[in-house]
C-alpha cells in the first residue's frame, strides 16, 4: 500500500530541472574579480649566506650606535642646560654674598667698639655696685644686625648630581668658597647667642646698676666671647678676600688687632708668612702637574 505522503510529492518535470541546471550552470560560470596575488618563487640559492648575515648584523649594530648616539646627544645637551642653570644660580648667589660681605664687615666695625665700651661699663659696675648712670664711663648699647650669607643654591647643587658634570677645579673652588661662608655664618650665629646672654639681665631688671655680681660676670664673659668671635671673623673675612678678590674691600689687619690688642714679634709673623707662602707654592705646583696630565 503506498504511503499517502509519498503520493503527495509530485515529481519535478524534466524541463524545470533543466532550467535549474542551466541557472546554476550560468551562476557558477560567472568569473569572480579578485585582488592579484603575489607570485612567490623559491630562491635559487639560500638567503642566509655569510655575506647576508654580516650585512644584517652590521645593520643592527649601526642602528644601535645611531640610537645610542642620539640618546647621548640628548643627554649631553640636557646636562649642559643643567650646568648652565646651576652656574647662573650660583653667580646670582655670589653677587648677593659679595654685597653681604661688605655689609657684614661694616656692621662688625661699627659694633666692635660698642661692645668694648659695654665691657668697660660692666667692669665699672662690677667694681662700683649700684653706681648712678651719670658716673658710668659710657652707656650700654646692645643694638646689632646680622648679615647671614646665602647658601641655598650651593646646597641644592650639592644634593643633586649636577656637580659631577662640572669641572673638578671649579667644584673645588666653589667648595672652598662656601666652606668659608659657612664658617662665617656659624660664627655669626654663635656671636648672636652671646650677645643675647650679655643683656639677659634685662629679664629681671632693666636697670644695669641692679645687676648681681653673678649677672655682671656672665655678661662680661659673653661680651668677651663675642669680641673674640668678631676678631676671628675679621680673620676669616681677610682670608676670604685673599682667596676670592671679588669679596672686596677686605678688612684691614688692624681690625682684629683693635679687638684682641696683642702684639707679636715681627720675626714670628715673617716665619709664619714664609711657611704659608711655601705651602701655597707647593699646592700650585701640584695643581699645575695635575692639569697637564
């Protein structure tokens, strides 16, 4: 018995099948336009010959050398810019410190005789307790000014790596300069503290005639220490002026002699000066030898 479903399938006619075949045939026969493909042929000889290998290596080396050279060129100009900036800051700081040098020396010359007069008054009060002001050999004065040197640009350069890019001789000279300036700053700070001790009696009583013997002794000791520091600072200023003439005018040797009031035989000074001159010549000779290496 035939399946009823099969009986419903009508066979396609031969004409329709031919038409379909012709349509498919027509579709498949249409040429497709595509991109031209590279025709690659196998080389007749190996590409990796020794000549090609060395050319390849040479190309890589040259490329690396160019890259390193460009990087070093960039770093060179960057370092030059850094050094130029630091030098400009140091030169500005130098001009400020030269002006400070003059002001400090003038202030010390002004204040040193005032402190000597203060010391004389304190001695008088020690010997004449409660003496009226009209009988004093002078008046007490504690007004002073400080002139610290600026070290910020040098400290910043010292903490960075820029100094390693500068000539050694230049760094050594600037180091010597700033050591002297730092020593003057330290002496100034210590002298300031001593002066404050000198008039500390005012905390208890503003009248110096009411000072106790202990207060008078402490004040005299502080004033004496301040004057000793000033004498040492004059000496430091003199050495700074000799080594770096731009710090001018330098103090006169009589400035410190007016404070310490000591006189040494001329032969002793001559011998000391001769030793210093010999050392200076030896240092210059060593530096000249080092320069020509």
